[in-house]
C-alpha cells in the first residue's frame, strides 16, 4: 500500500473520529501536527489509533499518544505494519 | 519518531493472580472497614447498581484512599484499577500492583498496550475503575471529566457506573458513597462516535455524578 492510498483511507478515518470538524488530509502536509493542526487531544489520538487498527487490521502495541505527533509519522507507522 | 514504535515488540499478557487479589482484598478490607465504616446509598434499584458483567466504574476522586472505598462498595467483585507508571518504580510494589490486576498507565504518554489491556478485560466481563477527573480533587465541586472512560466503555460495549464519593470533612468521619444506575453508552451514540460526541457523553456522566450529590444532600436533609 503506497502513501497516497494510506492518506486517502486515513482521511476517512479522520472524518469518522472528528466528525464535521475534520481537517481535509489532502490539503494537509505530512508535517501537520495531530494536536495543533488537526485539533486532536490525547483521547482523540487514542481513538484515532484504535480506528486505524480496525480499518487496516494492524495493532499498535508499543505506541503512546505522545509518540505520534504528525500525520507523516502515522502514515510511516501504518506502512511499516501493512 | 520514538524508537519503540517500530520495534515490533509483542505485548506481554498481564499475569493476574486471583488468589493474591482476593487475599489483598480481604486482608485490606478489614482495616478499611474498621477505619472507613463505609455507608452506601442507592439512587436506583440495588440489583441494577451491581451488574455482574463488564463495566467501567467511574467515581469522583476526592482522596488517595478512594480505591479502598470502591473495594468496600463493590466488595463482591474483583476490581481492576489503572495505576500510574510512577507507582511501578519499586520492584516489590510493581509486582504487587500487577498481581492484584492493576493496569499500568503513563498519563503523559498513554500507551496502546494499556488501552488494549483495558478493553480486553472489559470485554472479558471484568470491572475497571477509572477516575474521569484524572486526579485527586482537593477543591470543592467536581473537576471537568476527561473522555477516556467513555472511549473505553464504547470500544468494549459496556456501561458506565456513576459513583459519588462524598468528600470527607474530617479524616476520621464515616465514608459515604452513592451509587447510580449504570449508563448504557451504546444507546447514546453510534459504534464509532466522534470525539465531540464522547465529550458530550462525559459531560452527561458528570451531570449524573452531580445528580447523585444532590440525591445525597436531599437524603441528609430529611
């Protein structure tokens, strides 16, 4: 799975987690901060990770909420697992 | 990115010792009962307030001794608590916390391993105690509720039990608590609610807690 496909799928997950307030991932750079740019709090990041796990069929066992800071880091982690 | 992310380590299952858990519960509850002399009030049908399946017990946090009080209130169940990482520095204490079924959490960097441990235990029908205020509240009133408890209950598909711990005016006074009817989170939102929806449910949970406080005040005025 390439970066674009992951980003597209991730966009849908963001919409599910954030609802109407979700930022458009296509316009966000991979350096976009999950907290500052996308408005997620620590519970939001946990929820995002759970949603990614269900959607991609992977498990993020050794990741903490502070380890994932940007969209790029999330994409890279998914790529390393799928 | 943190090096532990891509390390691919597998999570170790937490070894829970039921015998030791019961031993600690019984030996710990005797001095707890003598000192606290707990009094429990029910704001709903008593049977409904003691479900046997998986549940998130969400009390307000008024003192460091609240876990003992929760054990006295739900003495029939084996309870699982979330314990902060700092408590695991001492090896003996770390072993004890793990054996009695506590789940280690890092408040600053909540690990997915802890999250999976909580959800797995809830799905297995266990009771987990989570303080939604996130810290001991030494002021009057209730702090704002974080939505972690709602997230965990939603993912596991279990209800949340509101419990109101009456704040102590003097340390030697009798400890009191009011138990409310469990809230079925699943009926309040979809399988995957948004972050805002979870925040609203947390707010509702806090309102229920305040309603229990009012219920207690009404009982005391009678």
